[in-house]
């Protein structure tokens, strides 16, 4: 997934670039170029999942596995939640 600058829509960055840059050149914010859909039935099963499982599933929608492995993302989610 790419992230587009709100100040300059022609400027896109990967997740890694967006995190390392903080903000795009020229100001603005990085926003995802697409809005991924939750898997069917995700909301119905929220009560069966831990906060960490929910956080991981949601973050994975926005962070590709080639940018952060499952183990790395799980560690980040565990640390932040």
C-alpha cells in the first residue's frame, strides 16, 4: 500500500518511507491511497478476539508483509496496546 501526501497528491511513499519521513515534503499528512475493507464477519467476531488480535488485524490492512513481518507487527501491537 502507498501513502499519498495531502499537500501534494503526486507525492506517494511506502509505509517505511512515511514513518521515517514523518511528514511529506512540503507539509501535509500521509494518507493511505486506498481504504481496505474489513474481512467479512470481522465485526461479528470482535467479542471473540483480544485487543491485540484486533489491533494486528487492523494494522495488517495498512502495512504490507514485505514492509513489516507478522512477528514485527505483533511486537509493535503488543507494545502499543
